[in-house]
C-alpha cells in the first residue's frame, strides 16, 4: 500500500502494524516513492550476511561426490558467415 508523507506521519502506528504483518508500506513525496516501512524480520532477511560463492559451493549437497568433468570429443558443426 502507498501513502503520502502526511498520511504516513498521521498513521505511523498503523503502517508499522501492517509492516509487521508482512505488508510493506510505501511512502511518497510529491507522487514519487521515497521510502518503505518493512518489518524488522524482512529487513534483516534482505540485508543480512551475504553468502559468498565459495561458501555456497562448500555447503552444496554434492560436496564429496565424483563429477564427470570430461569434455565431449565430437567435432564442431559447420558454419558459414555468408561468404
């Protein structure tokens, strides 16, 4: 839901309650969206520690599995550049 700054000031408690229920509240100034009220849980989830690619790969269920990384040895298809 979207509110202008004046409405947001007058209804801050209501905006917070809605955000706590998982309904982010957008605040506009001069019809431009300038802020969002979200629950602390949503904010922490969105801004928490980011997992690096190395950490993600190390936590994969495939860790320790043997993977076949050999390349296929067929020839490339013929291609013309229109000459």
